[in-house]
């Protein structure tokens, strides 16, 4: 007997890029049947590998894999009436419909929110948009770098005043937003178990960026007297900052007990004469002298190797971590011992490492991963499950209403 907690849940995904696919991938990890509806040429992330300089063949698609594991693929031509009818049949039997298609486009297809609520009152619609569903900008497209990071304020807040804004890599804000889609979708599912009624769950990348950057939203208000962007010389605390060791490693130190550990740090810096000095060893003193102390730590830590500094910080029980490079992450022993990483294999036989679903249930254990589907790999299986016979399926393929992998 399966122990997957979402066995029997049926999900239809009409999604692209990261946020919606990552959300439904988690549902699939937990046993839901997720049918990925995509255009006959495949959704856009099937082709993003050329930008990332990674393989993107149908049977060896690296960038597409992490977000689409454990799903089934059904390419449908939604410009075709028979194709739209296939989608309608899928939705008639679905519990959740997840999409980032713009509302106006859904209405043109006859699957707008109101139409779906009327036809399928138990259906839960989970919708993602860029900047919200009201106001002048409601129809604007929005990737996470624009809506989540830039408009949400995190980029400017996190960038030193001396530097140009950093460019976050693709999908980070999407991944954060996918957890909010997950929370909303499962909450609506729970509510349906009590009321029998579906719902529309709405999340935007912009609102997610604001929610995630709550302290930036607050600290930027004039009544608090703070200016942005800030300098690295003015962190919240001198030891809430990045420093560089003699062997070139960057380390983040986040010390919340400065007053108790002040003397220990001055020992590390080789400045025992500064022990107990109230100009530096009180919290307010350290804040008032932040630029001087940052310069002092810069100079002192630069004389120590990463091993020497980490050994000292371990002894005084400080929160710290070295900034990991991508070529270190996939082989981290701590991650492997906790099943935070796993090896997957494409249909072509290429093996590589991806993160595991971070949410683990004792009753289920780590999710087992099947390869992300090739384009149209499950079309025949899905159509037969919807009641189409061989002749009807053949006609759908010949009319290019759907695509099926041979």
C-alpha cells in the first residue's frame, strides 16, 4: 500500500518557467498525479538550457528536470477547438488547476475563472501573476528578477552603495513564491473538505517579493530615519557582515552575543588591550563605532586562514558560514547525510545532482524521483484515461490537436 500523502489528488498544470511548475512538482513528490499541459513545442523552460549552457535535448534536459520531476506530459494545441475540449475534460476530473496564464488569455480559451467556477464548482484554481490583478499594471508580464527582486526592493536593500545592483540568477524568487502557491493550494483543498466548494487562490511575484522583504518595506519609511542603499561599512552590527580570510574565502559572521564575547574576539584579533573597553564592548558602543570596527575586523581576519578562523569561531560558539561556490554545493557532506541532495538520471542516462524536496514527512520519507517527462511521453495514457478510443486519439494526433511521443 502506498504511503504517499496526496495519492488520488489530480492536478492539471498549465504553467511555464519555475514558480507554478515547482509548486506542482512538490504535489507530485507527495503522490499527486500531475498532468503538465504544454504547447506542442514544449513550454519555454524546455529550451532555457541554451541560455544556461546546459544540455536541453528532450531526453537529456537538465534545466527542465528539477521543476518537473514525477509529472506526466500532454502537449495540447489550445488554438484548436478539439484541443481545448481535451483540456476541459482534464479539468472536469481535476482537484487543482495551476497556471500562470494571464486571465484574459484564459477567458479567450473559455476557461476563465468564472467559467471554470460555474462548470466545476469543486475545482481549486491556483493562479500566479506578475504584479497583481488590479491596477494599471495588472497585464504586465513579470519574471522574478523584475517583479520579486527589483520591484520588491530586495536588490537595492542588499546592494552596497558603492556597487551596481547585483543580478539574481533565474528562478530564486520563483522558488520562494512556489511555497506560497503550495500553502494556498493545500489550504483551499482543506477548506473544500469542509465546504465542498473550490476556490481561486491568487499569488503575485510582486506581493511575494514584498512579503519576503518585510523589513525592507518597514525600514525604508521616513519615520525610521534610515537611508538606502547602505554601505558595507554600516551593517546592523560590525559582526553581522562578510569578511575575507588570508586564503581568499569570504565568511559570514552573525554574532548576536557581542557583549558576552567581545573579549574573545579581541583575542582572535590579537588586540588584548581592547578587552572590556566600553567604547567597543557594549552593544551601543559597537554600533557607534561600526566603521572603525569593520576596518579592524577586515584587517585582523585577513591575517587568518579560513581553517584558523573557523576553528576559533567554533570554540566560542558563534554563528558563521563560509560563502560556498557552486562547485562545492553538490558534494557537501552535511547535505548528503541529511538527504538534502540526490542524484537523478535523465532518460538519456546522464546523472547529475539536484536538491531534494525540503519538506519531509516521517510517514513518507524522502520523495522518490522519476525523470521529468519527455514531451508528449504520456499523451496516449492520459487520453485513454479520459475515455478517448484509438480512432479518436489518432484523429487528434493527425489534426495536430495534441502531440504524442512515438
